[in-house]
C-alpha cells in the first residue's frame, strides 16, 4: 500500500527511557507533519564508536533537551515526521536529500512516483552537476516491456501531474538494468551521463534567420547541449529561472533585446526569437 492510499510506514513511538527528536538543520524541533532528521536520546545511547573518534564526533552529540548532565543524543541520518497519532513516519535517508536552487528535494519521493508509471519497471533519480554550477535532476529507469517504451514527455507529464515543477527531472535515461555493486546495492557512480536523447525532443528543425540562430547558439552554451531546434522548449531542455537570467545577460551582450517575461510566455526558440525581433522593431 502507498501513502496516498492511507498507509504510512512508521517506526512507532520511543520505548521507556528513550526519546526521539525530529530536528531541522539547526537542530531545532520541527512542527507536526514537517520532515526532520531523527535523533535518539535517553539511557540506551552509547558513548560512541570504538576507535572512531571522527565518526563519534559526527553522530554522538550533546543532548540539549535532556535534564541529565552530559547526556548525548545519536544522529541517525534518517528522516521522518510526526503523524497526528504521535507515531513517526519514516521518510528515507538524509543522504537521499538534495538542495537545488534553494529547494530541498527528497529523491526517494520522485523515485517512487516515477516507478508507478504504467510502463516503468524500476526508477531512480539523482542530482548531477555535469555543467559546473548547474545541478540538475536526472531520472534513470527500466521498462516493463520493450514493446511499450514510454516517451520522455509521457514520463515528464506523469510527474508534473503529481509533483511541483522543481521536483521534476530534466533528463530521462532508459537503461536495460540499473547498475549494482557486488553487494547488490545501486551503484550510483555507474549511472551514465545523459545525452541529447534523454531530453524532450519536439522534432529537430534548424533555426531560421539571424536572430533564431544566435539565440540557439546561446541556448546551446547555457544548457550544455549539442543542438537546439526552432521548436525546442527552453525549460524542457533544462532551463530554469536562474539560467533565464543568464540568458538575458548573454543576449544583451550580443546586442539583442531581452525580456525574461517573454521567455516564460513564449519558451520555444522560434516564438521567443520572433518576440525578440518585434521588441527591436518597436524600440
């Protein structure tokens, strides 16, 4: 069963002489329903790891909520949130949490949503920084049947119907099987970098005219892709608000009129170039 069906995997409540704390990044308690990292306090907390002073300092911390002097709490690295009945819902590992453009994202939640697509067998989402300074979400998936391979826009549309736009991956890479380590765990280091085929394609048609060609070249540089067609969509190719600002700066350097609002209203190359030319005529 799933969370949307009313089922929530939880770890219950602490036993006697034990405390659970759900804390934010500043190690302050989070409100009911808000995700936080799980810390354990109380009589059962050990003094640390044997001969691992570095790990002990990272995981065994001073317990500011205890009344006992010199009490410690253990930082689990697990994420959870309080349910109305007082139980704690388990949300996954802190390692699976990333921050992109100011948004904190649970990768496991995207994995679970994508894996529910009717044509998808397995799915994993990771954050990659193939372009320095531009971290992006990339989805890797296997299919249930090679005869029913889903189109990328189908996968993206599926996620957009369930998640906010900032949690929807830019690229989608189909694999025959997810790479595993000798221990049978996912080998994230073996996941390949996405190529142009991992992005939504609207059918390539070469840019026409000087303005389209110049803007296409700027898009290619900013987005780190080999070619941009006149029907391609800036945001489907990996563009976002910060890159849109960079685009405006690059266009002005090339002597073009630039309006970020027009980009959001007309995000395909041909439409945006035409809007840019109209602005130049008016001016």
